[in-house]
């Protein structure tokens, strides 16, 4: 394997890490938003 192949592989790994981290953040936001909305609903009732 020559140097350019190794550089391309590293770039692909870094790209996948970025995509995965963004996906995790989006998933956490989607999970957290209904919980926060429920807390607000309970807070307004009291």
C-alpha cells in the first residue's frame, strides 16, 4: 500500500467519526426534547 491509500483511509475514518458523532447528537436531542416537554407540562400543572 502506498502513502496516498493510507491517507485516504484515515480521511474516511475521520469522516465516519464526524458523521457518527453528529448522528448521536441528533438522536440525543430527539430523545431529550420530549422529556423536557413533559417536565414543562408537569411544571405548568403545579
